[in-house]
C-alpha cells in the first residue's frame, strides 16, 4: 500500500511539471511580450536649412608672406586689446591718414580711438586677414579683396561658415537658410537693434536676419600698413567710407 501511494505521488509531481499553473503561464507570457515588443519609432529630424548658392568672398591673408609684417601685426593687436592708445600711436605713421578729408596725424588717431566701437573694430580688422595693394598691406580682406562686380555700398560680406539666416532678428527664430562667406545685399529694414542684427537679401532672393558679428561692409573701417625707410612696419591709414 505504501509503495502504491509513493508511485501515485511521483506521477502527480511529473504532471505538475509538464502543466504549469495559470499564474506561471501569465508571468512567462508577459516576459516574452516585453522582450519582443519593438521600441516606438523616433521622431524624424527636421529638414536642414538650404545652403545658398551665389557669389562668395573667401577669407585671404597675404600677411603670412612677410614674417616681419605678421610680427608687427601681433604687436599692434596686443596694444589694441589693452586699449593702449599711446602704444597704437607709437606703432603708427606720424602722418597716419584718418579720413578722406584733410584730417590725419597722431592727435586725430587718438580722437578716433575715443569713438564708440573703434577699439572693437580695429581688433576685428587685425584678425580678419588682408592683402597687398602695391607695397601697402590692407585689412580686412573684405575690403582689400572685394570684387569690383559688386556694389560696395549696397553689399555686405558674410565672414563666417554655416551662419544662420533667420526669419526675424531673434536667436530663436526659424532658420531660412545657411550662409558661408556669401556676398549678400543690404535689405531695407534696420530692425530694433541694428548693432546686433543685419537685414540682408541673398543672391537667390531669400530675405532674413544675420547676427552683425558675422557681417562686414567693404566700406567699413579698414587699415593700411606700410614699411617705412627704416624697415619697420607702421599703420599709415585707419579710415571708413569712401
């Protein structure tokens, strides 16, 4: 009798293993579903802003042809960054041209340096390349390498790569297009902050706003440099307009 009871218990145990409880089946099914469920599809990326195709003015710096000019420019740039007017005057021609009229000389240069924004403009001039015109070196490249085919007063140059052209003068505004060293036209609206934003029109007809730090006029401030009779480079012109 005991032997018969043992056999019955063994058969019952084997049956339980072959037929798991409903609770066990539910857990197994849930785990399988978790493992086989695909992740939700990611949202598509927004389309990239179109790249404008039109005339460009690529950066150039011919100063690298003359190590003495490079050294002088670095010395002058250090003085400019310190706003050291006396040092800048010392590194300039005593008869430096400061306007297209009759003004010029050291005192006129000092007065110009006192004007708002001139220090920043001069620093930018000294860091944006340039090219030789005869024996003189002129900077920035936007002035010295400007193509005659484009009206210097109606046009502007983009001085950066992948610069956003926005719908409005706001850093969060939608991007209309991407600009890289493009020559663009001035647009009519000066906006609420012309010192920060420029309203421009591209060669393919798009109109929008670009941060002013990426835009330069070929008739804005520029500087001329000439090697004197003693073999020393000096700044001999700091002018704007025409």
